[in-house]
C-alpha cells in the first residue's frame, strides 16, 4: 500500500544543433524505420522505432544514447497534414504508449486524421537509454514529497535522506548521463525526431511537465514549431522549487471540490458541510501523524488525497479511503504498486539538473514554516528538503529562459482549479510568452483538460487550433458545464 501511494502524482539537423549557443554541428539523423513495438506496449495500432541522439549536444559526434519513439499513423494520407509530437508529463513519465492513451481518451477523429501522432520515452526514461539512482524500495515509497515537517528539526532530519539519494544518483552506473538529462536536451531530442521524420515543422501536445518541455522547444526552435498546445501549465521556471511549493497551493485550490462532493454524500460519514469535511481532513492527518493505521501515516494520507484530486472520477474512492481510516474498516482495494525506480530517478535528474535549488537546510526550514501557515494541508511536505538541495554543482548550460520571440503559434489550456499545476503558473507563462500565446481557462477542477475534461468550450478550442490553425482572438474563459 505504501508503494502504491509513492508518487503524487515524463530545415536541417545542422541548424537544429547550432540554434543553441555552444552547440556544434551534428550529422544527419537516422531515417526512422517503423516496426512492431516492444512487449508491454499496449496498443497493436502503434508502431515503434529507435533513434540515436548525442548524449551531449555540444559534442554531437561523441557518445550516443537511444530514444524510443512510437507512431499512431493517420489512416488516410490524403487528410494528413503533419506530425503531432506528444508528451504526458513527468518528468520521468514514459510516453511510448501515449498516442494510444490519447486516442482512447477521446482525441477527436479529425485530429487523428490530421496527424501521425508520435510518442516517445524521453532520454533517461523507460525504453530510451534509462537512468537510475539505485533507489531502494523504501526510498521509492517515500514518493514525490518530503515527509510532512511540523518542526525545523523534522527538516534537518530529512536532510540526511535527501543527501543520500543525491549521492546515489551521482555515483550510480548511469552517472555519466547526469549532467545531460535535462529538459533542454529532451527538447533537442524532439527536434532530432522531427528531422528524422522528414517534417519541416512539428506540432505538439504536451501535458503538465510536458508544457515546460513544449515551452523550451518553442524557445530553442521557434521556427520549427507548427501548432503548439500546452495543457496544465507550469510557470516559466519549469519544475523548480517554486513549482514544488505550488503543489500545496494547488491542493488548496482544488480541495473545495472534494469537500462539496463528500458533504453531498453523507453515507461516507465525513461531514454534511464542506467545512466539516475540511475539519475531518485535519483531524485524520493529526491522528495518522500520531499513530499510523494499516501502514498509512499522515504524510501518505495527505499524498493520497492530493493525488486523487487530479480527477473527479477519483472522488468516491478518496471518500471510501477516508472512511476506512476514520472507522477502522479495511482499506478499499488498490492497484498493485508500480516499479517507480526509473520514474523517480529520471525525475530527480531533470528537476535537479535544470535549475539550482536552495542548498541550505535553513532555507527549507524557513520555507516550511511559511507554507505550513499559508497552505496547511500540504505545505509542510512540498516546501520540504529533497535531493536537489545536494545535487552536484556542475551545470553544463544555463536554464532556458522562456520569452516572447517567435511566431504566435502557442495555445495554452488550463483548469482553474488544478492541483498539480495551479492557475497562477499558467498566468505567469502566458505573460512570459506575450503575443506568442493565447490562454484558454476552464472553470473546472482536476489536472488535464484535453481531451480528458468535459468542458466543451475548452476542448473545441484545442481541436479547432490543431485542425484549422485558428486560435481564439484573445484569452478565453470557458464557463463551467453541468456535471453528468
């Protein structure tokens, strides 16, 4: 059970290489040869291939790594207009299956007819050349957030665990990939995929961390993007310390939707008003901090609740979980725990390698003290200390700064009450893009709008952009739609 809750929540080649300062010319990439996908890829409609790309784009003739790619081909070549590259988020999330996931989730047929939908496992992930931090089962079980810190001493105590993981990453058998497993290099890999597919431009649909990947691609290669859709947006700084702390804000934005659901269903016994349900959250968290129940402590309770705020469909399961903890009943059945070693390791590589994080215990103690007050549901965890505080100092390049230089070909779409990527980050990214972007907001909760959400206004805006190129003339606010 503990491991099941472990994560809260993955034109020419020469011009592509020289578009970034400090990157030298590169040879033409391999031609893609499509064939059957490896065992474990879910959809028989998908075709797969592998590309070799430079480990270090500053030395394009040096060591190579592999990138696994997939294709859901448009059925009618006469209707096909191009390539739609996709990313499901993360970082650390595999994307080889993602074209089939999107199709199964309702990606409109006219979009499927318009594009070959391309998925890929980013560098360091899955069937691409993977990274590891040699994480133990116990370290994997600790999950995405630090244990909830009630005191400065709690932060200091957790620093030892964070330092240990950082050291493991820096000394693992894949430590040679450490400086090069970054969002910027993943964006360069995307341009290699584009070139190998023979596409002068590529369209893109990215979710969550995939929005930062898309923003970096649009910045590094402004002339190579066709129609760029960014769904559930990180701020212009990407997945940095600010984004980590914003998970707590996102939980506060989203939790009232669950409180209203639980209050409207008194059979769960969690309260008959949203205020009572909120009080029950803090009561259960305190009880589980003091004495875990069935292996669930306060940190896991908070993390499970946060994860299940990602979709309305999880609300009944969340209420049942709370009810079982509150009454001593057996916990409801949960899916088997995934193996998260590579996912977590790749995530650490990217978020710690992209940006510098605070590097003193005192800084995290101060942040925890602030966020416990501002966002008490989760702030004691998300402001806490992690491996990035002890990451090797060497960075091979500066972070990519998102700006407004380039064509107006970015459509951002965002739920107003998103726990994972709160609205405030999307607004900041929209400002950074300037006239390059238009923002569509949907008055609904959850993480992910297109094609997963039920807001017709927002979904139609994205479909129209991908199929016709037409964007709303200005930022668009889509009203809430009735629940089914």
